[in-house]
C-alpha cells in the first residue's frame, strides 16, 4: 500500500488516500435490570448449571475478570484475609488488591468454599482453557427471551462502568482491571452520567481542614 501511494504521487500527483481507522467497539454493559434478571435466572437453574452460571456472573460482574481469568479461577484463588474482611482474588496479577464487589461477595465466597481446589466454572474439565469453553456454555444455556445472553465481556464492562459511576479514580480502575492505562476507559465515559451540583461541590471541596 505504501509503494502504491508513492507511485500514485510521483506519476499522477495524487495525494495518498485517507487512512480509515475503525474505533474499537467495546462491550456494552448490562443494565441493572438485565443483570438482576440474569442473576435471578441463574439461581433457579439446576445443580451444576446454577454453579456455572453464578460463577460466570460473579467473576465477571463482581471481579471484572477476563475470559481466560474466569476459566482459570479456582476456589482456592478467592481468599478472605480476615473473618469480616473483603473477599480477594489472589489468582490473577494486578497492581492493586482485586476485591470482590459487595453485591457478589457472599455468592462468590460460597462458590469458592464448595469448589475448593477445583475450577469455579465447569469444574469437571481437564484443560484450563479452550477457545469455546465459555461461548459454548452460553449458547447451550440461554436465558428467557426477555434477557440477553451471558457474556463475560459484557459482565466485565458492567463492572468497569459501575466503578466509573461510583467516581472511583480511573487510574485505580485501570490497575484493578489489568488495563495498560486509564485511557482505555474513555470508550465507556459516555455511559457515566455527570454528577449533580451538590455532589460536584462536595468532591471539589474535599474534606474539612484540621
């Protein structure tokens, strides 16, 4: 392409064509109603299907894990340093402690206790990760028609946007998500509503001086 551009310029005096660059299309987060519906659906599945569904939802929306990290997670990776402390994921490399969101802490704790040293998702498998491991499960186990399919990418995006809406420092979110920089979060910024005047004033004013 570069040779063609050079020849076109030298022979016909044509400027090189404009290079088109498509922006990466990020996963869209689930709405609060969709996520609640998926969780309700998952809890009413039978036996192993229920465990697998809750593991996907909890590891994605509760910890923001990537598909390979979800597949590799074992029960022993989730630890609670103290009895009343938060649940941490120790099986992935992050620059900051990866803490489970409070809404998913109890269910992830129960799943980890039951799984022990086994995988949290599809514990009967012999390989850590296969290309269609999660995708094939989602194709077979479809929620009711009024709910979207289970997608780890969308669950992770839901986790990220929830943290952004809570006005958590973007650099901290990027570190917890395992992103190269906070610049990656810009693709979801349009989903974060602006703060109201009272909240803006409180955040800008800061704590009382001593």
